[in-house]
């Protein structure tokens, strides 16, 4: 079997994480704020504003939305996640039809209106965990109705209607750091081939890649989360403070990887089980990856951790060491 739809959809959470929730009622337009020109260019709230007005039947912005570079970024995100021919109209229909809370989305756009410089700074903060030459040179699009945040190099996308941000608007900055780290990481590394995940070596390579990419992105937002006393808001960060949770995560990651032991070919159910546990299910590659990143930084320093982007074998060796303890 070449490509498995369920596996591919699970892999979507490689570079994003959830789907939207909530109910619809009110709207507003989301326009960019006054601020330094460069920042105005980099944070673009127009897609969210156009979508909100369309949902409220104030304007029919469908044509503008179809041409919007934020939608092009979502198409690229789907392609990178294993969907070879994503349908732009279908993605837009999904966004416009999904039952998210437009009132909360509007109030989050308002919240961000004067904070675009901070949001872009939070994206750039990821560069302290990226090598020289890593590029964060696209746009940060604010959208509604798709995942929570996704990286789609050179751009990144945040969903202002997502319940996480409705509950905690301060999370925008941490997610900007996370997604921007992916953009920089992917400017240095090629995303693995998802076409032959029934080959145990290909599946293991995807897991190793994602453990490093997601773990480092989680870790990149650690300093800002610590400074804001916000580790407790995101369950991925419990491994940093809860030794028992960290040990459980290591044990579970080892156990799930062990499902591939001795296999010549991986059946579809096993692929889904493994990727489900690693990604949106138990979030093992985020949390175990963060532990590996922390260990490398503690033992060898931040430059050494950053160096593993060019030399992934070093990251894999640290992971193996953590699993052996
Ligand atoms: Zn991620």
C-alpha cells in the first residue's frame, strides 16, 4: 500500500495540531495595525477578516479568499502532509462551514491588532534555537477554521478562532515561536517522503525527523513560557516539571517504537496506531522530543542543540541514550 489516507491525516499534525471548535454568532474585520512597515507586511490578518465578514453574510469575499496567499499556504501545508492534490475550494468550504465561534475570533483579532509587533517578535524569538542561515522570511497569516497553527514555509498560519486561543490569547506568541521554528527548521532540512510508510525504515525516519522537529519547536518556546510562568497552560510542557510524567513519556515512546521491531512491512493499522500515539493522540514526539532537546542543551549547550539540525545523527544518538536509561 502506497499512501494511507488515515496515516496521512494523522501526519497533518506534524506541522499543525488540532481542528477547530466552537459556535458562530458575531463578526468583525481584521485589518493590520499601524506599526513599523516591515511588521505590517509580516503579520497579515486580512484572511480572518474576510472570512468573518463572509460568514456573517455582510460581504461575499469568496473570490478574494480563494486568491488569498493564506489559502495558498494551507494548500502547501496539505501537500507537505501527504495530500498530493489538495482542493483549494474544498479547504475554503471547510473553513467557512466549520462551526467556530466568530465572536471569539473577532475579539482575538482585536486583541492582536495592537500586538502584531510582539507577535512577529515572538516568531523571530525561535531563531535563538536555529542556525545562522535558517530563514523565517515569509508571512504570519491570521486565519480561522483550520487547525490551530501550521507551518507552511516560508509562511506560518495561526487560527484565531481556535479554542486554545479563545481561552488563553497569550498562547498566540508561544505558537508563533513554535511554528516559526518549523519554518526555519524546514529551510535547512527536507521533509521526509510519506509515500511508503509501510516500509519500517521510512516510518522510523519520519518518526525520528518529527521527534526532532516537534521537540525542538516545543523547546524553542520554553524560555518565553518560563518567563511568563505559562508552562502549565500547555500539557506538552509537563515533561519539564514532572519527573514522573517525563519517565512515562520515555517508556511509552520506547514501547510505541517497539511496535516496529522485527517487521519487514508495517500494516495500515499499525501505521495509524504508531502515528496516532506519536502525534495528536499521545503527543509523544512533541514531548519526548522536548526531553531530548533539553538533555542535549543541558549536557552540551545550546549551540550543540542547534547544530543537530544540520547533524540529525547527534539528536538521534541523544534520543537513543535517553531511551536506554
Ligand atoms: Zn509543531
